[in-house]
């Protein structure tokens, strides 16, 4: 496997000293591969925004190393770090646009800082306006734009220096659901067309499932678990992972069924209705007591609680049928009443 574009080793960040010290991050280690969309998720206070700010040294780690595109950022001089940051774009929840500048001039700003001639900068900015779908808004000011348009301008500005990495800190949290989807689709498109590595910081699992390849779950400043998004959704290993994947939980009321089973969908086709097939193929009807399932790229993930018929023979037929299905696992739920 190729060298990761971002390597974080034993990273620790502490604010304050002595009894008042706050340990925001403790011994974080992550590898992020070139060209992937990597999610970092956690509840409020988990440390995820501090972690992303350590990736470009907006926050300097207390200990540990941050290597981006082969450079150990903590070892660079201020001048070298400014140069290195040109390959690390960043977008924020609050957009951080300059209100007195037009869309075009906002995109030009980082190019001005690096000494790019004005005509060349404006040409580049106009190309980026087209890339983010706002070619007709170059003279608009931020106050004249919607939240989604502001974030598109912020993305274009982040792309101005041709970064290899794009860090997104809660980039869709201030947007409505429809606009959020459009921004996520834009990021996915940029990842595919430009090859830019995207790191998504979020507290919403739906953002992760929409576009991320892999995810790390943070809790209390440490990595609770990490892995392929499909694997985490199919079988979260940590308590915080289960809480994020199944936020509502599954509650059992007092039930009349003699047996209750939990089935887990582990990535089979989401177009194969298991319960309907059970009724048609075996003539057995079961009760759905609770479900938390989702479709990710046409594949089914999640869990479902089923009450089996009281007739032992009918229950056995149902169990045998379910156990014969690919990408489905099953377990008994004892003491369900």
C-alpha cells in the first residue's frame, strides 16, 4: 500500500497546565490514504475539531507527530509551514468569507497572499467559480448569498492553491438538509475529478454514510474505533459507535412472542426484501418489533428485531430460512419480556 498522505502518530493536545489542564486529545494515531474521503465523527466535546486543526497546525500538538504529504509539520519553520499549508485547504462551518469582498475576490485572496499576479489569480478564481457551479455570481457579496452559495465560495477559495488535502470542519452543520446533500455531492465530485483527499469532521452519521470511505470515531479525546464505513455500520464495536449508528436504540416492550431474534444486515443487496421473501417462500409471518436499517450504495446495513411465531415448527422454518440468507447474521434475544 502507498504511503498515507496524512500520518498522525501518538498525537496529544493539552490546554492549560496543572490542575486546570484539559486533555483534548490523547495518543491519537491515524493513517489517511491519498485520494480517500475520511470521516472523523464524535459527539460535542469529543475533540474532533481540535484534531482537524492539529492537521494543519492551526493548533500545535502538545506531543506526537503530524506528517502531511511526507513533511513532518511540527518540525517546519514558520516560513516552511506557510508553504506546506498551501497544499492543505480548509473549510469551516461559518464559511469565514471576507464580507467586504466579492465572491471572485474572496477566491483570489489566498492567491494574493502567495504572490500570484492579479490577472492570473482572477483567471484561476473564475475557473473555480465554474467548478463549484457559481460562474454567474462572481460580483456578489457574501451578504447577497445563501448559506449553500457561501460554502461553495469557501470551497472554491480552499481549492485556489491546488491543495492535495481538503479539511472540512463541520462544513455542512449550518446548512439545511437539501443544501447539505448538494455540498456533500460537490465534495464527492471534487474528490473524484481532482483526486483531492477529503477529511470530513462531523457529528452526523448521515454525512459519513453519504460520502466517506473510512471513518474514525472519537470519544473523550481518544479514537474509540476506526475502519471501513460499511464495517462500522454493520457491526460497531464501541459503545459510542453503537450510539452513533443506532441513535434511537431498540427498545423491547412486553411481547407475546415465544422467541425474539435480532438479525443484522451486513451489506447484501438492499433490494431483496427479506421479510416478504420469508412469507412468500415459507408461508411464515413474523412481527417486526424494531428496526434501524439504512441503504449505503445499494447495500443494506443495520439491525431488525423479529418476533417469531409461537408454533415451534413455524419458528424453526423462519430461523432456518434466515440463516440460509447471505450477508445476514442472526442471534437470539433472551429475556425479552
